[in-house]
C-alpha cells in the first residue's frame, strides 16, 4: 500500500463565474475545466492558475463538462436542457444537442470520444454520436425513477447513478441492464482506475465502495457531512485513497482498505460546501470547488518533484 502524504493547497483560483458548479481535469491532467452558474465553461492551467479560454453559449447554469481523449473537444451539460460539443482551440460550439425534457446534470465521453453520454433531471440517459451531424440520440435509456446524477463509462459498460438509490449498469456487448440497489440517493459515482470497483457518494453522508461485477457493498466511509447537498467523491490515481467533499468547508481523504480518515483537508475557514472535486489522472493532485473558487491541492513530495 503506498504511504500517505498529506495534501496542501498549491493554487487558489477565483473563477469569476458565479458559483462554480463542477471542476474537471482533462484526459492527462495538464488542464482543467470549471463550470459556472454564469452559463460559461472556463479552461485553466491548474499549475499557474492561468485562464486559457472561456466557452459561452448555454442559456442556463453549466452543470458538468468533459474533455475528449485528444483534448481537442469539450462536451458540456446545462440546466438549459442541452449538451454542447465545443472546439477547444476556437472556443466555438460545434453542435448543440437537445432531447432531454429537463436540465442535464452530467455528461461524459466514451473511451475514443466518438460517443457522448448524458444524464438528466428527466431520469433519462442518452447516447449521442458526436462525430456525425445527427442531432437526435442514438440510444435513450429511461429505466431510472429519479434524476440521473452521474454517467460513467469504460470500454464495455455505461454506469448511471440516480437519486432513486440505484446504480444501473448497461453492458454494451451483450445488451444487458443490471440494477444494483444502494438504498440511498446517490449524488456521485466514480470508477477505480482498475475498473473493478465503483465509489458512490450518497446523500446520507456515507461513501460506499461497490464491486463492479457483483454490485456488492465492499466498504463504507464515514466522517464527512452531506446534508442533502450533491457532494462529489473520487479516487486518487494510486487506487488506494478515496476523497470526498463535505458541507462544512472540508474535504476528507479515506484509506480505501481500512476505511479510516487519513486527512481532513480544511479548504476554507469561512465554511461553504465543498461539493465538486476532481482527482488528477496520474499524480497525487486534486481540484476542489467551493462557492466561486477552485482550489488545487497537491502533496509536498509532488510539489518538490515539479520544482526539480
């Protein structure tokens, strides 16, 4: 098991876009995205805090965004019921996709970024062929009974988490749906890098580790506060530590195997919900969102390595 190093703040960025709704890394963690209540997406260099580009075109708050596998496109979701496919370098919207009957809560790309997958307040998961000019979804899944909070995917599966307390797994190869009942509204879902487990943040202030194959509960992590907020969770790049936001201005890092709190990270002394986060795909580094700010946290060892 890798030895745990405490995280410290490296950069604090005032995103100047109202409340920051979501923070996300690109595929290799060189850049990051912030989604704002000002209807815009911003592209940043997390190391320097430099703003690189702003993407404006949504008519309501932006709830989620994802970068493509070659970092040349972005897909974003908004409460305006649409998904926009953006050209990163020009900042122009390539395509606007509308089929959701309510606000879109989450979006992701498949592995080769040929398909975008979205989930909405209309309880639907939609798959879009992003490379063609087709404006309607290639597939719509409407099995959920409440808002879809996260969509995630790997080569063979699509995962959808919902406030109805279920994780639904769509096996693309055999066309099968498996529904695993957690029993508590799920506010966020993350995959471990080895694709063996799912990390589910739930509204009862518990993060649960689920087995992808069986859907069984492997572990529970308690200490943070959810307080009915949609708090995100994640797993660090070593697959050994789980991180979650909290409604009291903190973030918590847990040991995946032992379930104990390794670090309670004080994001701010002024409170404010730490609701969105992203873990770096390769390094011991994380992004957090709180109110209008984005915070970059890293271990001291990681900071020293970068300075050498």
